[in-house]
C-alpha cells in the first residue's frame, strides 16, 4: 500500500487535497506569456510567471509532506526488531534511488507539518497558504514566530519566506539576551533595523561566552550600525577560525593557545586573513585525505588489471603503464595549458605515527 501511494505521488507530483480549498493537479493549466512577443511589459510578464511558479511551489510542498509521511511509515516499520534494524529502510531508499539526505529532508518537512497541526497552531487547510520555502523557514523558527505565522495563515493570508524571515529577525532582535539594552532600544525605535541586528545575534550565538561578553561591552559603548557590522564580521571570522582549528589535524600535534593567537591577530586587524588561512588549511587537509584515498584505490585497481592482462593485450598494457605516473610513490600531474604546461610532482610517503617529525619552518 505504501509503495502504491509513493508511485502515485511520483505520477501526480501531488496527493494533498485540501478539504475547504480543493486543489486538483489535473485542472492546472497555465496561460504562460510568449517570451518572443513584446505585447506585454516585463513587469506583467514576470508577474504572471511568478503566479504560476507559486502554485507549483504549493503543490511541491503538499507532495513532499506526504512523501515524508510515507518515509516515516517505512522507517518506523523497518525499525521494529531484528539485528538488521534500519537496513530495510535504506534498501527501500536504494530501490527508489532516493538519497539519505533527501529522505531525511522529507521526513523533517512531514514532522514539522504534523507538529504544527498536532499543536493546533495551523489548520490543515492553511498549509495551502505557504510556499515550500516559507513553510521550511517557519518550521525552523522559534515557537513564538510559528504561532504568529500560523495565525496569519489561518486568517487566509499568503505566507512568503521573506515575511517569515523578517518576522524572525524582528523577534530575534527584540528578545536576544546577547544584546545590550541600548541596541534593543534603538531597534524598537526603528533607528537600527533588524536586518543588521539579527545576523549579529546569529554569529554571537556560535561563540564562547567570554567572546560574547567582550562584544556585548563593545556594543554597549558604541551602539551604532557601523559597530554592529564590524562586530558581526569579527564574530563570523572567530567562529570560522574556531571551527577550522578543531578540524585541522596539524594543530593536534602541537600545544597551541589558539585563543591568544586569535586575539593577537585581532589586535593586528588580521583576523579575517587568519580565518581565511585556517579555512584553506582545512580544505587542503581534506583534499590530501581524498587524494590519498583515491591514490590507494587507483593503485589497487591498476595492479589487478595488470595481473589480469598479458602479452595478448598490448594496448591495455600501454594504458596501464601510462597510469603509473599517478599510482607510484611519485605522482606527476599536468596543470594544463592555462599554467603554461607545467606539471606538479608530488611524493606520497606513508609514515607510521612514531616516524613523524616536528614541522620545520625555514
């Protein structure tokens, strides 16, 4: 039954029929304007396209809510007992070529919808008032924002993502304990818009309490938009640097005081450069790990093919010989014409942990 319902959704791309405001996908027929004609203005042209797109967006939301409910049913059924608990759910996804990321995204949409409906915040017929992006924004917002948005939808108002984000920003700016009273007061008086304050709060939430308090004092002393922008950027750099420091393995071999290092970079007004450098270090290490994995796998495949081949496969042997420039301990890779035909030569040496030497800086 679940399988038939899923296939029905794939055919219709919607199976959510509202009780009071029925939406039948078979009745959809858009009169799209001809892009080759100049008989309407650009404003009217794109307005008509936006209207058609919004209708499709609503069907997309309604369909994905039901798809998420189907996946919840499959997941919960397959979780019941057995040593291979959950394996059946993953196989169900593979059979339908659904990635785990998409599956759990659909489950989240369905759970969010059921939460809003179960708590009585949202009438079932009011789901049609949301675009997909607006609904997801509402589901991820604070309970107070969910209540306000649901009330507006229940009153028949169309809900857009922009409206939900503006309401979320206003709520965040008015209630966050990370902001000094001076900033909150100016925000309430519309002297400092929420579009500047809300990003600040989101970045401060990622930082340790010591940094939060330092920035709070700075904002209290200088409650101005330019100061808010500077603190937001600085907080973002510190957050990125902290995340990179945890991930960069080169730092795990040394006793480093990263917080003091960042304070020194901040004093030199080079915190942005440090954040970029740590981000690049993180990306470089990740690339090296992927390179090593690909190098090992390619070497194994090349060796197996070489053993399978023989004197009767000269062309295959030529191809495998050419691959040796990528499978040996010394790898040579062309950078292409844009680099003037230069080549990069890398030497890959696998060392045991006790063979590692402290890094030398010349």
